[in-house]
C-alpha cells in the first residue's frame, strides 16, 4: 500500500522559519478591533489615496464587457500608454499585478539559491521578504541617522550581492535618494532597483536614466497617486532585453482586464488625478505643521504621501495602540530603529482633524 506523505514535510526548510510580511487589515477588521462603526474608522496606515480613482475609472469598470476574455499577455496597449506617461518607449515597460509581482519576477530571474541582495534599512519590507522566499540572502545595510543611504557601504558590499533595492522616496521614512547617489551605484556595476512607488508626490525620478544604464530598474505603481490600490497594478522600467525576459517568464494574465481598463482610464484623466496629488501634497505640509505643535511629536520631512513621526522615547507602541483604540489607525513597525516612530498616511482634511484631536489626547495621557 502506498504510504501518504504530509505535504508540510516536503516544504523547503527555509520557508518554515520565514518571517511573514506585516500587511495592514481592511477597514471592517479595524472597526471590529476598535469597537466602532466602519464609517468611523480613520484609516491612515496603508498610504492609500483617500480620494480613490477618477470618475473615468469608475465608468470604465462599469462598462467593462471583456471579463470573459483573457487579457493581452503581451500588454501591448498597456505598455504603450504607460510608456507615454513615463516618457519611454514601450519596449522598456513591463506591467505587473502590483509592483510586488515585479519585485518577485526580478528576484526569480536574478537570484540563484544563496545569492544576496542589499537592503538599506529601514525600508519597504517586501524586498527582504521576497528575496528570502526565493531562497536568497539579504545584506542589511543601515541608513544613517537621517535615514539616507550609506553609499560607501553599499559600494563596499557590491561584490557580495546581485542587486540593491532602493525605495525613493523611501518607505517608511519619506526621503528620496539623490540621483547623484543612484548614478554612483550604477557606475559600480551593481543592479540597482529604484522603487518609485511615491514618486508623483516628490523627489527626483531615475526613469530618464533607464536607456542609459542596462543595470537600472525603476518600479512604479498606480496604487498611490491614481487610487488603484485594490486593483493591483504596477510597472517596471528597464532595459528592453530584461523587459522581454520578464514578459516571457511572468504569468501570462497577471494584469486583469479590470486593472488594464483602470490604468488606461486613469491616464486619460491626468488633470484630475494630478490635482488630487496636489491636494495631498498641501495636506501633507499642513499635517506636518499640526504634528509639530504637539508635545513630544516630531514629524520628519517627506516626499511621499505619508509622514514619519517621532514620538517620546519608548512611547511609539503606546501611541500606536492609543490611536487604534480610538479608531485612528496608523502604522507601527517592529524594526528596532523605529520603535519610537509611527507612520501617518495623508488623508482628507477631516481625517487630519480627527488624527490631531486623538493624538493630542494620547500623548497627554
């Protein structure tokens, strides 16, 4: 008789000890946790766009009549439109199921088991998480006391790694990496992945350098500025040969008909979406001023749609929990360097008012 085997006994051992990525919960779960109505939740923990997508996106989705047809695996119309927006020919463009899928695809094609990437911490944890899922290792290089990339340290470690991942503006610290620093890393021959998820809100873009450097990859998303987080669509800008490889190795239909329709409609409504980006950038500076007036709270400068806030020493977790208990949800991180910080997404003015009201109560408690 054939003996059955427990599937878990066949799992690759490194995955059993993997630390999961800490994702944010949806509003209904947050409401239950705080004991409030979902309509009362102030969700400032996901860097989502509180204004949502453009009206043209809603119309495109309502009229979508191709849901029974597989999307174009070559992404011809999508790459053409994105290339026009990014200022590059479509041969440099690959779209994905969020930029998370592109991070995964890049590590699939770059990493053999045991190969390393460089992670400039604290930063977006998907780089660490995905590299480890794929059997790679991670060289953690701390940022300096202003959360800037330690370029000399990265250059020194370059011979021991395949690639360096740089979020610019960085999540969760909000600061962008100067193009001069990116060029220094590119000249060293290292594959440099610049994640520009928040580029529309500030900072220099490296996109124009893509045709110049075959070792540069720029990632972007429609989740933040265009309000499409729930549809999961991002894109990468890279050398045409690498883009072609990713198109051949990706799941063929990972960008849905709905996501493609939403992107095309968004790019057809740029004036409205750029106006909303302007609203969020002005609100960001307004929030910084209000946060800076609270005792013990120090907001850091930001080029993104969020603000990293320093709390009184040893109080970060308590501030986070105090806000959550009152229905205001921000982000708290387990990274030791961030134990005294919270990250606050920029919302609408009414969200700002509630945040400041509750935060003042919490810090004075």
